[in-house]
């Protein structure tokens, strides 16, 4: 998703480290550090899942989380759509592909709108008949949606922040190991 770019962690000086690593130790070192980055991504994914499920109740007893807190899991859709991808050897992305992931992470605002909807007319035997492009003999019904604001309920950013030190230590260890092998 396009918004996933805004959730990515940035390591200061990552480009310099990447270029230095490629020049120093070759493909084997890049592979080793790439694996460490992917493991780090998995750690962030697991932490996001933990934040979503911690204290949550699914189904009838579900209670939405308070604004500013990670969302309480209900169906598991958000958690099951968190992905770790590695688009390049030294580049890892952790994102959720759930359609409402960004709205939960950053909050959302919807302006009021009006839309016309129509219902099919019932014909003989209760079978729905469509007349005049879906309009019943009574015409369209106007339905109004008011303004809506959803406060942010971040889970990816806290997951990244909670695991940052561990991931950085893991990657540093891999870089050190890769550069010593040379």
C-alpha cells in the first residue's frame, strides 16, 4: 500500500553503511546482514501482533481501545495482514495490507456527504424487479453521512519503537561478523 512508505523505519546513515558493506565484504556479507534485517522485521511484526492482542476480547464482548492506544483485536484481520517484505538485499518493510490499517495508525477524518440509494421493487411472488436503472417507483432515497473522525490508535510505530534497540543490535552484530570474516 502507498501509505506503507510512511511507516518504514529509517536508520541514520543506512546508505553509507550499505555501500561500505558492499565494498568491504561482498555478497556473503550483504546476505548475512539482509537476513538480520529480515529477522528484525519479523520481530517488529510479532510485536505489532502482541500489541493488537494484548488484553483484547473478540466477538460479543469486544471493546474498542481508547484513542492513542493500540487497537483491540476483534476479528484478527488487521494482525493477519501484517507482512514483512524484502524489496532489496538491505531493505526490509513491515506493513499491514488491511484496508483500514492507515486509518487506525494515523486516525482519519471523513466529511459529510449525501448519496442516493434505491431499492428494487418487489414483483409477483416477492421477486425483486429492477425498474429504471434500479429505481423503485418511489424513486431514490437520500442517505446522509455526517462528519466522522477516528482518533489514531497506533500499533506499528509503537512496535517499531519497542523493538528498535533489539533490531539495531542484531544488525550491528551481523555487520561486525560480516566485516570480520574478511
